C-alpha cells in the first residue's frame, strides 16, 4: 500500500518544480514509509511513497516501461496480477520485475482504458503516456483506495491519495464549500465527488479520468457499476455453494504477500467468516487481533476469543479504556475532512495492534452493504411493504400527521418508538431511507444554521444525493435501491474512508475480501428473501457459514464498534462541547446560530436530552476547519 501524488499541466507543458512535488509526496509518508520517488518531464510530475508488500526489493516507483514511453505511480494491490501477466506475456510483453505495478503499465499499453475491466483489486493510480501526452487516473470499482484532484491557478491538475497532498501545493485555493458542510451534517462524512475545500473533487469509485494536454478537463467516465435489476434462477442450495466458493477465492487471493499477514477479528459474522476461510487456506495459525473495552456493555472480545479458539489462531487482544478520546486530534489530522463516525477511534486502535505483528490485515468490511446486513435494511424492506399497500396520496398526509403528533420516546422500548417510523412511512421510500441512514435531519440542521448560511445553501439538502442515487438505481425494489445507494455513497464515504485512513495512519495495509467485485455482482443478483428473511439480514451468508461457525456467533444481534460519546460530552469533553459555540473555528465561519449551539451543548451536559451525535459532528467539523482553513 502506498501514497501517490502528481501534477499535470493541461494547457501547455510548463516545467514542474520537483520540490513542490516532493512536498506533496512527503505529506503522505505514513502511507509509504519504505521508500519514495519522484519523476518529472515537461508538463508532468509523479510522486510516490511506498509500503513494500510484494516484490520487496524491486518495483520502485514511479516506474517506467523499458522504452520509457509510459510511467506509473500506483497505490493498491492487483490480486489477479499473475493471471493478467500471463495474458500479456502471451501477447509478447516482457517483464523485468515480479510485482503487480509493471503489470498495470503493460495492461494500459495493450488495452488502454479497457485494462480496468481485467484488473481485480483495490487501486488508485496515475499513468502518463509520453506518446499520446495523456494522463490516465483510475480508481477501483468499490472505492477502496482514494484519489483526490483539483485544478489550480497555473492551469494544472494536481492529485493525490489524500487531501493533505493537495494542501501541500501552495497553488490550491483554500475556500470552504458550504454544500459539503450540509452533506457532512446530513451523513457524518463528506461524500465522494465533493470536498469541504471548494474545487477539490474525489474521483468516484469505478471511474477513470483521461486528461489530455491541450484540452480542457473532462468529466470522469464510469467503467463499472452495481446492477440489482437481475435475479439469479439458481436454487438456494446452489447459491449457498457459489457464495462459499466466491468467498474462498476472494480470501485466497488476498493472502498473497511477501510480508507478515493477519486479520482483524471482532467476533461478528463477517470477520469470523474471513478468519474461518483464512484458516482453511493457511498452513500456519492465522494471526488475529481484536480490541475490547473496559465497559462490559461495549466489549465483544469474548466472541472474538471463541472464534480464535475454534480455528486455533495466534490471537492477541487489547483492552481500551472507554475514555480513549485522546485520539481525536490524531484522527482529525489523518482524515483531513470532518469525519463523524466515532468507531474510527477503536478502528485505529485495532489497526495499531495489528501493525505490531503484521503489515497486511484482512477485514470483514463489505458484507453488510452487499448482503443487506444492516438493521436499517431490514426496517426499510418492511416499510416498503407498507408503502406498497397504501397510496402516497393517503400515506403522506395521514401518517405524516400521526408522526408529528406522536411523542419522541428514545427512552422507551423499541416497539413504542414509532415517531420516526411514521414520519418515514409518510415519505417516499428514497426520502425515508435517506433520512434513516443520516445523522442530523434537515429540520434539525435548519434550527442551528444562521440566516446567512441558509441563504448560501438556497434550499440545498445533502439528502438529495442519496435520493437521486436511489431513484436512478438499476434495481427492482426498495431494498435494492437502498443497497445500491449504500454501495455508491455510504461504503466509499464512510466505511472505506475509515478503514483506509486509520490503517494507513499506522502504515498497515487493510484488505477487504468480501468486497471482491465478483462477490458483489453475485450478491446483487440474489433474490430478496436470500438477503432479508424473517427480520434477519445477510440470510444467505449466515446460512452458508453454519458449517464453520456456531449459532451464537451467526445469529446474535449486530453490535459493531461502539464509542461512549454521550458520556464523554457529560464528563471529560464537556468543556469542548461548550467551546463549540464560542471559541472554536465554527464560530468564525458565521454558518451557525451560536445561541442554538450553546443550548445543544448545555441541554446535553445537563442530561435534558442526548445531543451527543450532533455534538460529535460539530466537534470534528471544528477541528477540521481549523486545519483546512487556518487563520
């Protein structure tokens, strides 16, 4: 795993300052502590930081073809590179290294942009072709690896693995994007394609950008997409065997490394499934690790240890204090943009623990999105049945009125918390799901914005991004639409950003076998009742893993990493909560009603209401603003 950076002049082939490129590259040292390199030519420069995983002594980057016609800077792993290399050799290409980087170079040379259809892996790369004067930027199908880019004042496009690489270039104009603020407050992260810095974009997952000297910046081109519109005709038993076979292949291909390899093990279904299949493949005990909490209600280490004993792994666990909030500033530095998923803290800790013994760790990320594993998928599927029975013309007014009248009862047993369900049912499926998956509702955001911020937004709402995705999805039903939107927005924006930044912060390569694109395409064709059945998500996965895992691992309620932020803001972070409304970077923006922010903090600290998620969002936004737009 590595970090890349580059400069490409679109208009004329102006000289590239190597020192400027080196500053961009050096900002990514944590992504690649094992080596660095830069390459420049008229109008173009590529930089690279290397974390050595395969071909440890060779494959230095930027890498050129033997005739120096093409050069690449690449971040990622191509899991089928041996197969692609064999195809290229049969076509007459010859290789001087044993790694995957050179394979991408000659794949581009042979097939052009169609090379992407032959690559199975996680990647973000830049290839400059000196014959055609083209810069080819590409990102993997699911968006496992990030790529930021932006035009700057000298007519060039700058790009890098993280926003900080672009910020290291003095020509980047630092101006906030207020729509991205609303996106962030809606969902807790800044979605793909946009950025909190105006003019900066993220290359979307499954897209490429082909830049040509002498031509203006084009739009990204999509080369792959999820398609939920088809359904498999195979039997449940056949699909179960196909799923296991796909998972085995995905795990096996991700176990190739020339450095120590292990796995994250939470004790949940997904990571346990990955460890089970790794143990089946490995000749030696799999190295596993897990993080526990000193509060019993948050701790899952007992389940992880149960799985570790079952597969005789070399297991290590570490307890983390529930007040482990000292990481906040470290995470703010690594994420650059505001990121409000508090599970980033324990994710950083488990990556830190893994890095003590291994350089590569496999995770269970991706199965929830592909196979409908979130509780919200189950709820949305049930709500869609109701929407199908009652016309919108009746549902909207009647259930909307009931929802507004129903008391908010977060303290009550779940069956009595009907307010949000009624309000959701009053809306279309896309509108209801967009708010269900969100963090802070449009109505709540409206109460904290200043009049000037409301004018700048001009009615824009972050939820519109997800609603549009659902309405345009290649899908048959509401569950398909919800999963499609999660795959396109939630997965790259939240889950994969979290794993990438926390693992790279400690120079660890994380691999996600359950995000293999062949497995994703298989999952999208599954009948609905093999994804959600009887109030249970990931039905087929759990059924197929019964041969490996016990019932209390497979069918216990999903927990995930939980962080006690509500208690923090009533204790050690109470002062931070109060300062949000007065002394921080937020107050200088003029975006918020300071009295409203003070009341949110005061009511939470006093125990009158639980405003912890909004306070966490505001705190992380404040810290990002102070870094992105310093005085």
